[in-house]
C-alpha cells in the first residue's frame, strides 16, 4: 500500500485538531509518532497495511 500525501495530510490535520482542541499534549503526540515508527518495523506492519487498505478502499481490491 502506498501512503499518499493527502492521507498523511488528513491524519496530520486530525492530530493537530486533537492537540489544539481536545487537550492532547505534545508528548502524547510524540509517543504516538514513535509507536507508529516502531510498529512499521514489526511483523505486524503488513497486517496493519492490509487493514488500512481495506478501510480506505472499502474492501474492494
């Protein structure tokens, strides 16, 4: 699955909104970012990519 710039932008906007309006602390955001990088290096990464692909494309391949 190729992550496109619009998807990254949407996730960044949601993260900023959570930081700005929902009381998410900056260190929470950093921990979540580090968790994402660590998950990408595990054997769970392909399954996570498949899940995201299914959610984005509505189950159609």
